[in-house]
C-alpha cells in the first residue's frame, strides 16, 4: 500500500540521516548547459512544482551555489536550467548500491539515456501517487526501464494490478519526445494495438499502457531524477533527468506499483576490439562529424543542436554515444541495445550506425524537399515570365487582352455580313456590355456564348442555285427510278425560280409507306438545286425547346434545331428535311406540333423568333421537306400549311429496275463479290418480288438481295479455301514420294508452259434456287375459279402490299339442310372462310 511505501521511504531517510555525520555535504553543479538547453526545448511542464513541496525539502539542507559552479560529490537536481533553486541530498550518487529500493517506471516509448531530459505525463492513479511521494521525499529518484518487445501492451502483471484493493487501473504512461526533437511522438507497440505516445506539450491522451512486472522489462535502464512534477486534472506531468545506467535487481514490491533494488551498470573502458582509446576517439570524432552533417541537412532541430555544439565540448566517448543515440529517430529496441551496451567502444559504434542511418534519411528528405521546391520555383518563374511577356506585347501593340481579342473576333465575323437592323442593334449592345464585365463573372460567359451564336449565323448568305432543268432531271433519274409525281413537282419549283429569278421557301410533305425513298429523295432534291442539306427527326419529340430553343436564363441553354441548322450549313437557304413529322409527341414541356406552326407557315417564318436568340431570323428562303407514313396523325392546322405529295409505292417493273440498277450492285460491293461471281436473272428477281417482297417499298427487297449475296460469299470462300488445301496436300504428297516428273512434263516445263488455272465458279441463282438462299416463299399462288361454286362469290381487298383476290363463301345456318349445304360448298378453296372477309362482293 501507499502507507507501507511511505513508511519504507521514511525509514530509508532516517537511515541516511544517521549516516550524515560520516558524509560531508557537497554542493552539486547544475546539469550541463548543453543538456539544460536540450531539456528546455522539449519540456512542456509548468515552471513550478505541482505540490509545492520541493522548496521545503531543499530548505532543510541549506543553500546551493550557482548552477554552473563545478563541484564534485552529491547530485543536486534543478527544476529548470534558468531556475536558481537547488536541492540537497545526503546520498552519494556514485554509490548506487547504497540506495534503497526505487520506484520502477515502465516507459514504453523509448529508453532514457543518462544526461538527457525527458518530459512525461502519467494518468494512472497509483503511479501518480507514488511519483508524488517520491518527489516529496529526500530521494527523488526512480528507475526508468523500457518494456520488452511484445510487452508494451497487456502483460502478465496486469492481473495483480486489477486485483489490488485500492482499485489501481491500467497505467497510462504518455511520454513526450526527447529534447533533441527526434523521439517525440514515436510509439512502440506489441500486440493488436500500439501504445500511443505523444509529447507532454501536445496534451493528448493515449490508450492506457498497463504497468508490467519485472520480467517484462529490460534488465538495463536508467536511474532518473524527478526534477519537476506538476499535478494536472488527468494525473501528473513530470520532467526526468537521466543519471546513470542501472540494472534491475530483486523486486521488493510488485503491487500496486513496482519497487525494486537497482545496481550500477558501469561503463567498460577497456576496448574489446583491441583498438584501445584511440579507436574510441576515432569513433567519437566520426560521431561528431556525422552530427554536424545532419545539422546541415535537417532543419528540424538544426538551430538547437548548433547552439549545443557551440557551448559544449563532449570529450568522453560514453557520454557522446548516449548523446548521439538520443538525437536519432531510431525505434525503441535499437536504442535499448545502445543503452544496454556497457563497452564504450561497442556502444559508440552502434551509435555511429544509427547516426549514419539518420544522415541518409536526412539526405533523402532534403532531396525530396529540393525537388518540390525546384518544381514550385520553376512554375512560379514561368508564370512571372509569361505575365511579363504578355505585358511587353501589350505595350508594343503585338497582343491585346483576351477581352479585346474576343471583341475583335466578333466584329470580324459580322464585318462582311448583311446583318438586319434589329440583330445588329442587339449585337452592338451585347458587345458594349461584355466590355464592362469581368472575365471571371458568370454573366461574361453567358454573354460571350450569346454573341458567339449571333455572329455565327449566315446573315444574308445564300447558296448559289442552279436553275438548269436538264441537270436536275438527270440527277433525280440517276438516284431514283419512278416517283414521277415528286420529280415533276421539283422541276416545277426550279422552273418558277428560273422565271422569277429567285426561289422562295416551300413546305412539301411526302406521305407514303416505309421504304419508298422519302428520306433519300430529300438529298437528291438538295443536290439538284445546288443547296446545302440538313436533316433532323422529330419522331417522339416532346420538348418545345428543341424547336424554339431555351431561354438564356437556364444553365446550358441552346438555340433550337432551326438556328443550329443555319449555323451548321452556313447558308440562309438550305434544304431542311423534317423526318417522321406524323410521330410528334406531346409532353409537359409543351406541344412541338404547335411550335412548328410558326416554322412551317410561309407568312410567319420570315421573322421566326427563337427563345434563345430573341431576335427575328428569316426562314422564308428555306425549302422544308417533311416525311410521314400516315397523314391522318398530323394535326390539321399543321397539315394545312404543307403541300402533300403521296408516294404510293413501286410496281413490279419498277422494283426490278431498282434491283438491277441499284440494289444488286450495291450488295455485291458491300459483300466483296467480284463482277461475274454471281448472277441473278430477271425471272429470279421477279419471283423474289412476287413471292417474298410484296411491300410497297424496296427495303425488304434490299434485305433479301443482301442475304443472297452473303450466302454466295460464303460458298466462294469455302471453295477457294478447299482448293488451297487440296493443292497443299498434293504438294506434300509429291514431295514425300520424290517421284520424277515424266519427260514430256519436264519438256513442257522447260518450254515455259504452265497448266491453265481453273476459272472461279459462277453462281447463278434461278427461281428454283431461291428456296436454298432465302427460304420458303412467304406468299403462295392464288387459285382462280373458272366458275364459282354455289354459295361462293369473288371479292377484292386493298392492302398495303397491293391487294388480293378473296373468295367469300356463304354457309346456311339452322338445322334444315345444314349438312348437305355444307358439303356442297366445301368443294371451293377460297381464302375467305365466311361472311367476315374483307371487301366481300356480295
């Protein structure tokens, strides 16, 4: 218990006091100035003692001389280098064997070297009370020992601590860094968690480190004097000064704290390596040189160490080894090896190794720091030079500001354009506005984008039109077979333009089934007229902003498709194809069909107002072409503004011409078939159209032709690869047998005659071979009655594929004569099975 420990210390004090007449009191010098400086840089404790008892204890034994007065004999510890207070002891420090049992202080961070100050903070109640008792006694010394590796955490002695009557909890020893700045904040852990160690100045607590038993501590430690102790709300803060190396002896008490006897571990001055004092001196000189090199590279503690080296001269190799090891940032176990080495030469050799490692680390740190600084300096230098160059160019008139260059770019764009008055007024206002805005403001970017669109439009620029009818007719005939109504309407448009001298925009809507060439005819019309072509689809469109643009107040606002068309084509009179106009949608963003009313109205589109530009734009010169599959789904007001041209489809002869002129050559080229490899006769094309492709357009016919070409390509490749394989096998067999060629063959080879290469096969696909290439027919031949059976009439049906002949049979209902009538009528083979046939002719 604490009372027992206090009594033990009291008895030890009485024993010492009885020995005082035989021991003369001496004045003890203060710690070395270098060590005082080292301590003052790392200590964070308050100036005075926490309990205020030191003054009373030292007053009993008299006054001391000045701190720096060199005197031999007993130890006197000061609380601070600058302090004038001193304390007296009646125990000769050189006779450690006469000391009573001391308090064992397990310090988990790093070992404490003699002559070095170490601040620490203790939050364990039992250990804090014991330290207060030690500080108040006449013997303020404790034994500082490093726990063995793997015992920094929970050890075998924890159970005894937990079982103590006074409820001692697991000790928390939070140590600050050494005065050299190299050890602060390091931690040594063994187990699942590391023991947290931080400087006392940080004031940060760490997870508790339990007090250990004697077996878990290293044998060699340091006898340290408690030079300062301050109570805090969390425990105590203390400042330790390493005195001498000691060995841990027999424990006197193990709970709640450890009290044990210690014996001095004296230095071994004899050189085990046989080098004598000269070897130690050489090591000492190398250590000093290494420390100086570290000071040049590492600015962390450069100023403090320089002051230490200037004011002190460390001649003893043992002290220099301890001092150098304390400077390093090595881990605790390596430092413990130095502390436990009693041979001075071996110790300073280990210290030199640690310092060399520290030197290499400092060099690497310096190199990294230099690289970073060089990179930053290069970037700053480049930035400054670029700014200076920009200012010089501006002064010489060689370069303008970004804002001036932007305004000049906009002015150059519209210099030669015939901009309308309203648009020109808006452009001037916006250019004046952007000149007053800061480049970093959001309004500047909005205004810049707005001016970019305004100045990019082709104000007054029109494509040169060609009014030659023969040229237009030739272009239309080359790319499309049939469609006489469409071609005639385009020629009429060109003829009117030739008479008037200019063309006005029209709105033409092509209505027809899929695959008749509604979209492709638009490109041919633009080519025939010599205009630019632009296409966009409105199928499923639900947002009015796609037609009329967004307001500039929205983020990412853009003009509508019509304004984008003018910017993309660079002309005010392009041919614009609005595809799938019968499939317009309607959503919560508005009705796009209603928005198209202004676009497709010849009396309104001369001053089309886009929401983004908010400036009238002339669309009257644009030739609008619209496509639709069914005009019934087009809103009435919109359909009323368009001129409808119907494309009913192609007949058999037209499909055959289209297949021979366009589809088959294009499919052969796409599949890589050479000319003459495949032949598709007219009767096969007719059968393909009649029994497989009855649609009004030619899209399905194109798919079947491509399918036939793919199968022919497969056969061609298979045949060629098989022939190559046979030739290779024949060559291998001939080489293996080694038979000589006949004389006639040799003579022919000598004369240069070579066997004729076999011509590639030609694949002719007739009507009968279509089944192998495209499968069974989808349509079957209809049977026509010469004389209709009783109850069967002939009808006609109109379908999207041309139409069909229907036979409608009347079947009597009721019980009378039902079976006979049914058997008589059953001889007919009509397609209609009753009165429900479409288009019945009854």
